[in-house]
C-alpha cells in the first residue's frame, strides 16, 4: 500500500493533481487534505474509491503532521506559498516524509532552500516548485540546454492562462503580492531585481505569440527559475514573464495594485474602517465575471513556453518548447506536473536528499514522457500537447521531434 496526501486537494490545482494521481497506479491511496471537508468529500466521491479525505489546518504544524502521518509522499498545493509553505514543509520534514510542492513565490523559495540541511538530516527528498512555472519550465530549459546546445546564452520563460471556473481571494492576493515585491531577473550574468511598476520592470514588458492563446502582452513575474536555474546551468540570462486572460482582467488587477488598493491598512470612511485590499479583491472577483461574459472568453486554456538560445557546433540556435492545455488552464497546467513529481518520487526516480528545485533532481526525459502520456490520455480529464520548435536566423519556425 502506498499513500499520497494532497494538501489543498480541493483547489483548482490540487483537484487536478488528485484526479491525475487517482488515474495512475503508482499510489494505492490518494488522500485529500483540506480544511473544506464537505467539498473534499464531494470531490472524493466523484473520483473513486481510492480517494479519501482528512481535515487539515495548513497553518498549524500539529494538524499538518496528523494529516500526513501515514503518507509516503506529501504533495503541497496550499497557497499562497509566501504564507504557508514554511509551516507545511517544516512539519513534513519533522515527520520524515518525502515531499513535493508547487511553490511559485521566489521570496519564500530562498527561505525554504535554507531548510536543505534539515531535510538531509531527516533523510527527506523535498522537491520544491514542481508545477508549471516553476517546474516544467525548469526541466524543459535544462533538457534543451543539455541535449540540443553546446553553449547556452539565455532562457526566457513565458506563461499565460485564463478562464478557470473560479478564482478566489487567494489567487488575487497572490497577484497583488507578485506585483508588489522586487522581481529577480538574471541579466548579464548576474541576479538583478526590478520593480513591476518601475522603469526597469516596464522596460522588460513584451508580447509573445503562444499556441492556443495567440499574441499576449507579458509582464515580469517573480518566479524562482531566475534564481535556481543559473545554479545548475551556465547561462547569461534567465527571465520570467507572464499574464492572465482576459487581458482586461489582468490589467484591472494591476491598476488597482498600482494606485495602492492592495494595501491592508484600513481607511476610515464615515466612521467605519475599510481595508482597501478587501474591497479590491471583492471588486476584481466581481469584475472578472463581467469581463469573461463581455469578451465571450469561453473555456479555460493556458500555455507556457520556454525559449532557449545558444550555439550548436559554433552556429547560433534558438529553440522553443510549448506546453498548452485546451481545457484546464492553470489547474491542468500546474496540477499535472505536480502529480508527475509525486509519481516519480514514489517510483524512486528522483535522487538526492534535501530541498531541491526540479532541475537539480529530476530526469527531464522521464518527466516529458509522463507529461505527454497524461496530456494525450486526459489524465485529469483535460487535453493538451507539447510542441518543440526550432527558429532559423531569418525567423522561420520549424517543428522538431525530439
């Protein structure tokens, strides 16, 4: 009997991971660990008999330890990670259980990397940032650099999604956080920090043409790839840029943050304290529904792309890989890689102890094989594909088979 506990298993990402793991034979038991017990039971009933439920308070280390006590692997999908991950990872390390998460907050990533020695001492393998970006992006970049190039100059990561059935307060709060903190970019061979609304951050904005999504404006994102990839690859540039669709919705979120409505400092209005943050989150959620209707957006969809430039046999070469999801957006694009990380860990295919980003411990070829299998086979009930491209000096794009 092998057991995986998916913390936050009711969410947009966690629920996809639960369905993916339940459809795979690696684990005989899949446990949804969530504070929303009724919702968790409803999900478990819809997935199958191998799925069960345990109540957990992710802010309480004792509750986390109790919830994961019988697990072989813990998959953590509880965000926002800048608030939750240190408590959860610390509790799991204390319980001496192997671990995977989808942490995409770079500020806290630097902190949890500091738990590396504690994890090694406990004999724990903790794979952090094993979602879409970070996660799949790290592995795709390393795969292209290692197998297709002699020298690598730059890695540029682009991601966009939209149309999910629900975006709750935590998602909006996470975006405000990403727009408010200093954003790392690895430029000219060194780590630098830019501000989302500053001149340096504005200068990095661009558009990119995605499969499935088309041309999309992109903005600097504070994800961990810019910090971790240069530790494992010799490269002069790593950037990360993203957006959310409909673009009017994302730009509304940015504008509210820019004018200060993401502040948690109460404002007195006619004798009543009103927190700008609470108003802004509620307003964004309401307006999202209107924008989705008015733009006739349709079903959820998303894509992440990795562009790697360098040289092969002395000649310049540009390579691109895209992973798109046509039905699941953020949930599918992040939940499937997370589940694959848990599967590979249980199968003994992830080596090393400590706190490790994906590129430090996962064979990209094995990850790609499982990703293609789940996307093509609808492992979570969705659909998508992987596309490799080579770009010639004149801009001509040809599809590659690797």
